[in-house]
C-alpha cells in the first residue's frame, strides 16, 4: 500500500506542476483538465486505500480500482502533456483510453464497496 501512496503523492505533484504550466503556456491543448484529473485521482487513491484498510471495500477489487485510478489518470494527463509540449501523442486514442480506465475504476470502487458490504 505504501507504493500506492507514493504514486498518489507523485500524481499530486504532477497535477500541481501541470496546472502551473497550464497557466503559463499558450497551447490549444487543455492542460488544466489533465492537471485536475491527476489531482482529483491522487486524492481518490488515498481515500480508496483508507477504505480498503478499514474493510469498507473488498480488498482485491479495491486495489484493482485504485491502480486503475493511477494508470488512467497518468495515461490521460501524459497524452495531453505530450501533445502540448512535444506535438505528439502517447499512443493513438490515449486520452480516451485513460478516461475509460477511470470510468471502469469508479465502477470497480462501487463494486468493491458492495462486495465489502455483502461480506460483512
């Protein structure tokens, strides 16, 4: 779990950095949406870990969902940053793929909590 907290801290730092960059550079790519996704999901990772540790969510699915937050928001924000600063994409359809991973992860959180409720 410590590794996930470390990654959440890195996501938060990257989100603040990307938000600062968004306010200082003029680019057609909306960097602020990537920044906000990183910041929001960094908090969600820490909250998810807390819920898992308190037994409020089924551990295996909860961990998958939290890892999905990390992967999805990183893919999404990385694609936007690369488009803004390097003029290239992470891979085709990277931002939408990251978004779909995030949606699935939120559904995973709901399912993990439902299983946790059912098992208690």
